[in-house]
C-alpha cells in the first residue's frame, strides 16, 4: 500500500501539481529527487529511491481540484518482504475550503510495475486547518482493491507542520506525523522531517531534507510488526509554472 503523500523524495527529474488561483487558473509543478531510503508510513520499502513526478491543480473560488502521477525506482528491501522495485502512482483529489477547515476526498492507484497482481487502490478523506502557528491535518485511507474485498486496511495519519521564512530565498520546513491502524487498533510509526527550500530561481527550488521514523507498531500480522527506527536523507528539485 503506497501513499501519494510520500514522506520523502529527492534528486532526478519530472513533476508534481501545485495550487491554482481563485481566478480558475491551472498551475503545474514538476519535481524529481533522490532519497537514501524509500520510507512509506514508517516502512522501509527499499534503498536509493529515485523519483519523478508531475502534478496539476485547478482552483475556482473555494474548490480545488488536483491530479498527478509519480514514478520511482529503488532497490527493494528484503527486511519487509517487499519484492517490488518500480512503482508508479496515479492520484486525484477534490477539496473545499469551509473557512474553519479544508476538507478533501481523493483516490490513489498504486501500479507496481512488472508485478502483476501487486497493484493497489485507496480512497481517502482528509481535513486540515491552519492555526497560524502550525498547520494540522487528519487523513483516513482505506483499501478498495477488489482483490482484497473485506480487508479495508484502514490507516489514519495525524500530521503537524510549520514553515519559517528565513529570507526571501530560504524557507525552513518542520513536519511530524503519526500513523494509526484503525482496524488493527495499533500505532504504526512516528515520522518527523526537516527540509530547507532554496528558491534559487523565480519558479524553481532545491529542497534537501532529513527524516527520522520511530517504529511503534506491535500488532501481530501487520506490516509494522517488525519495523525498525529509520534515518533518511535526500533532496528534491521542483519547478512550478
């Protein structure tokens, strides 16, 4: 099960969709990156992740539509039993700003290239609010893969984040999140990340980062039962237009 909101990414080539304006414009973002490890919801899925993506966002009044594609290649990790080393995700989301919070619903298709029968699908609902001193969000994901009927694999993630503008070209980003298995009744991992956005051009930025994940899962039979603490580093290059 792979999440479109990848906690980490780094150097390579391509794109990711960014917010539009109230004048109903479409905005795009291309991004590519490298990460020392493919860390997904606290799970070590492999080493030397190279990723690329392209996203687009259309905003009109209080409604925002977004969609994108994300591709990756990495060395599969045997510690979690993962045999997949190529992945492509397709995703879309509809959001509405209610003022006191922003709510959204979306869909993700995980295509594990070259591994027939290993694909997966998720739908999710999310709510977020900007408190000024930090932004908080709560997201619930459920598996809708027809091959796993009856097994929703419900996963919830609470995330907090804040950005500090150091100067017109540098922004320090701090974020942390904790995952919880709804059906399993168990926490999965606590992941925190620090990144520095360097706007070296008007519409381009380079974002080195480091992330640490603390294993919390103990449920028998879950993918998080035997996870370890992880330390990951990398960088992301993105261009918006």
